[in-house]
């Protein structure tokens, strides 16, 4: 591996009406029970509270590839969340990932959005041993999920950390889904200005993302850097779906 790494993504960032219908998925998965895990200082410096789950997404990924939709069931904080998900159009047909050596042979994650059974918006990105995104509880608390290996290199590939956004410590020097999203939303749009979106039912934007070698070092592989970047973009896009009046 060279001392520099670049990933180039060609994506379509769709802001607007992305209508689809959800039917009851035939495949349901249940996340494993809470796993006993040492109270790692790496985690306690970032989160005041969290749960670690063992997640198998094989059935869901097969469902998305075959039918474009799936249902995922996950227990967190004593509540069972049933998430209806549909593959969205974040990745363009011309999507490609490149390293310094050329086009990669990775299998990119599948970006989805949808709703909980309570009607709350969901944005999740799925791949083998990879679940990244967020949704809201019935009380409006934001819940995030991401691979535990992003925080603990010793974590098993199937282990994922689930947490409320309110439980991310303000003093943390670490990085998680909440801080990544906060960084992207740091520049707020002018609330007094008229949005161009209000006059356009749909807007497509081509985006290229570059990741340097430090991201490869942090996330451990080209596949995880690629999937994590797709996951961040999908989470942001999902948040914007309800931001504008048409």
C-alpha cells in the first residue's frame, strides 16, 4: 500500500421526492442479545452509555439485491425497533471507487432509507458486517449505529455499537456518526433566504469524495473507508428529505 490513498466516488445525491412503497418484507432479522464487553477507555471517553450488538445482515442484503427492500428488527434500550428499508438512488449507475493503484474491486454498501413502524424516518447503509446510520425513537431521541471496530480495533467484525446522540460526550476527541454528521452540517443554510429547492421538485448533484491515507489507517481497509463514506452521505441525504417545502 502506498503512503497515500484516494477513493473517488461518483454518486448522485438526490434531494427531493424519492417516492417508493414499502410492503411487508418476508425476511426479518433480530440482532443478538447484548454482548458482554470490557469497559474500554476508548469507548467511555466517547460515550456515556451504549450497547454492543452482534448483527448478521446476510438475509437483509440478499433481500435488498433481489427486491430492493427489507425489514430489520433491532433491540435497543429495552425497545424493539422494526425498520422498513428500501434501496435508494444515492449511488449512480456510473459509481466507481479508485485507489492510487486504479479501480478497486470492492463491493460497495447499499444505501437505504425508510421508516420505523411509528413513522420516524430511517437512514441505514448495509454491507457484509457493516451497518451504519440512524433513526429516531418514539420520543424523538436520535439513535445511531455503526461498526464497533471503528472505535475498538479488537472488536469482531459482526459487532456494532448502538447509542443515543445525547450520550456522545462533548469532550470527546474521538469520531462517531454524530460528530461526522455535525461536521457536515456545521454551515447552516440562511433561514431567511429562499431555498432554490422550493422551486425544484428534485435536484441531482454529482459528488466525488476523496479519502486520504489517514482514513485508511483509522478504518482499516479500503472497503470500510468506502462504506463509511457512503453511510455518512446517506445519513445526511435522509435528513434533508424532510427539510424543504415543495
